[in-house]
C-alpha cells in the first residue's frame, strides 16, 4: 500500500492542465465494443480505473495500440466472448465499477453479457437495478446468481421500447443507450441522465452511425441501426479535477491557472465555488485563481446559512462535495453541505476534525462547517484515503496544514487522479510518494 508524505503550508504558483475525464473515459472505452472497426481515442487519462478497463478490453481480444501518452486505437474485430466465463474476468472486472458498462455493448452486438458485482468507491448503496431493468425492457433475459454475485443477460433479439428510468443513473443511462443503438426499432428513455460525459458518449455514437436525438435533455430518442463504424473521439477535460484545483488554490492561498477547461461544459461548478468566496477569472478557456489571504462564504438573500447540495446534472456534482467541505473549513463563515445522493460520503470528516476543522456531522447526509477564516492552520496528522474524492480532499487539507502529514492507501487517489503528486510538485508542492 503506497503512502504520501505531504509538507503543508506552502504556496503554489503556476499552470495546471486537467487530465481527460475519468467518468467519460470509462463510458466511451466500453463503446468501442460496438464496432469491429477502428476507434481512435484521444485525451485518455492515465489512471488506475481506466488502465484496468483497457487491460480488460485487451483480455476480450480487442486490439489496443497506444499512439502517445494519452491517445489509443481500439479494434474490437474478434471478441473472445468465452472470456466472460473465466475466473480471470470475474476477478479483473470486479475491481472497477465502470466495468458494468461492458454489458450493454456486448449484449447489443453478441446477444449476451456477464458481469460480477462491480467494485468502486465504498460510498453507500449503489444499486444496479436501473441497468438490468432497462435491458429487460429491451427484450433481454436477466439472471442474478446471488451465491457467486454474478449477473447474466442474454437476448436473441433486442427491440426498441419506451421506458421511464426510476433514477437518472449516469452509468445506467449510458449502458441502456449503448444497448439500444443496435436494437430493432425506436427507443425512448425518459428521466435519462444528461451530464456532459453522457452527451459526449451520445455524440461519439452518432459519429459512428447511431441515430440519437434529445442529447443534453432527459428525454433521449434512439432509432436502432444494424451496424456502427469506427470514429475518432476526444475525451473532455475532467470537471472534477478542475473543481479540485479551484479548491486547492483557495485553501493554500495560491495563484493558479487551470488551462483548457472546456468552460462551457462546467455547468454550475464555477458559481458554486464563487459562493464560497473564491475569486476566479475566466481567460478564454482557462480559469485564473489569484492568491487570496481569505475568502468569505455567501449567505442566502434572506441572510440564512448557505446550503450546498448535490443533484443530477445540471445540478452540482456529488463528486465535488467533499472538496467543497474541506475548502469551506478554512473560509470565513458557515455552510451546510447536504449530500443527497450517497449516504456514506461524509464519514471522512472525522479526519478533518482531527486536524482542527470545525465540522458538525449532523447525519450521514449533512455536515455543518464553521470556517476557520485561514486564522488557524490545520494540524498535520496521519490519515487513510477511503475513496477517490475523499482522498483528494484529505490531500488538500494536508497541503494546507502546518507541518508534515501522511496519507495511506493513496491507490484510491491514483484511481482518479493522474500523477497528482508530480503535477502539484511542479508548481511548488512537496509531496513524496513512498511505495
């Protein structure tokens, strides 16, 4: 298990380039299974979850060629469908939650797909019902082996249908869309997720010959086609990393420019961080954050305490609530952070409290933060990263602390952030990785 040693209290200065978006990459990489033709993928992040999925594609006999540090070609001409029944597949695909999205493309193209219970962050219940109910509505048969925790779907012919999703699941919508693009007839998906990464998937599929309309709305219409061709696709910059860097600049009083952010795709992210008092300026497609000695949390118009909560897109992404929480703990003022979509994501605040943060965990979903106004630095401590986003939040706290902190289990951070230690060290941080 690898560890970070972090020297806190240093001001950083320079440019940061966000990696390709993890959540989009996991979707579009699964989509290469829909065609026997070559797909070129650009701006692919070099992170653990994505690399595991690429290895899984290789094991399925997809021809993978790395063109440069972030570009690949994929050709799924002769898929080894028998690999789905192997123990190696069960072990490898259970390591990442994104592997669930392999099922839809395989079902669409080969009439069957298997998957063990996928892994991922331990952030509460993350049910898969939406995926499999969608497959069933398209005509597939679904079997769950509770003893092996193994899911199987199969279909002799998929038929388009109308469905109302019981939740706006991002991966569920992506999986159903990838299944429906080759189903016979018309499919409509209401209450579909519509975040930018899903829009990117739909645009990629259309460039391959799919017929998808309603992209960017919660009502997606798909006319099934018999064949999809190859394409070239570029992954968006990661909005979660961009939000993390905004928070990093504020909590360390640093002057940072975040380059090439695809600003129009960030939704409410800049405005939410502005409500915490963080000054930022859009310069073309860059975000410039000046050094600030303090930042003050806004209140609502009637003077009541600000509440920041997550919601399906175009609401605020749940992946950034942990960043908001740690950044608010050094702001001037108070805020209520309300995590609505997952029930265990706030439990890492005990580490921040140990460091001196004034946080009241009201229940599994809500935490009240009383800002220290940068007057009292965090105390250095030893921590363990519980998941990707909490891990980066703890890293931000360590960078703001007065002394050296230790963060264990940084493999969790590596799952979602590419060479984060090297990139931050390049602008003045002192993070030592100990394998």
